[in-house]
C-alpha cells in the first residue's frame, strides 16, 4: 500500500521516529537552558559548566556540543526565557478566568524572567557582539504580549486604561532591582502594583 507521498507504508513507518527525535532534542535543550538559568541566578554567569551539567543531568560534553562558548549559552538562556514568557501570554489569556488574573500571572512570570536577567546583567553589558541585539529582541517579543494582556483587561473594564505596556514593564523592572536583598520582597511589591491597576 502506498502513502500519500507515493512511497510504501513501510518506508513511511521508518521515517516516523525523526520528528519524535527532534521533539526530544528540543525538550532536552529546554531542560539544559532551565538548569543554566537557575545556576546563573544562584551563582552568576561564571558558574562552572560542570555545575550546570549536574543540574541538567547531562555530561559537560553535551553542553559544549550545544553551546561551544559561554557567550553562546548566555544568549540561548536569555532567548529561551524571553520565548517562554512571550508564549505564556496568549495561553494565560485563553485559559485563566479573567484578563486581569491572566495579566497578574503573566507579570509573575515576567518577574521570574527579570530575576534571571539580572543574573545575566553584567555579561549582557559587555562589548561581546553576541549580546548587542538582545535588548531589542526582548522588547520586540514581550512588549506586544504585555500590551495584549493590558488591552484585554481594559476592555473587560477590570483595570485603568492610562498605562502602557512599556510603562508597566519598566515599573516592574524597577521594583525587581533589589530582588537579591533577602530583606526586600520584590514579588510582593509587584503584586501591590498589579492590584493597584484594578478598578474593582
């Protein structure tokens, strides 16, 4: 029997595992990048590669195969965190009870990203060419998501309408600057900010 491409079903079945391998590779890379992000927050971007490997449950060689230099790893962690935050916005808007609640949950994820970003800050401010486009990438991906959430909550009559996405994100970012100080609860301050947007 032939498949729709004109080949045999046996040939088609031999081709099936490839997409699964690609999906596995993506999951493995995501696990590695999550482990690297956690290590950066805990110990700075200078954390030994062996510690990242231990967190991810892989060998050091696996990390170097994916990311030959530390700069490659830092850029990948940054982009991975941005993409996770960007993709969460529409999902939360579609699944959480109200737009305001979706916005609050997304801002909580944004705070998680900012904590990671602050761990990367010193490296990102270097002259390394690999880092020069990351801020623009961050704005291009996250500002529209935040704007979509704000607009949905405003249309629903849940929040004030005189705040832009950039203003909110900058305000949250400023509140997170002292997050490394155990005497300062940045997340609580951000929660107060988001609650203050509510009209209810």
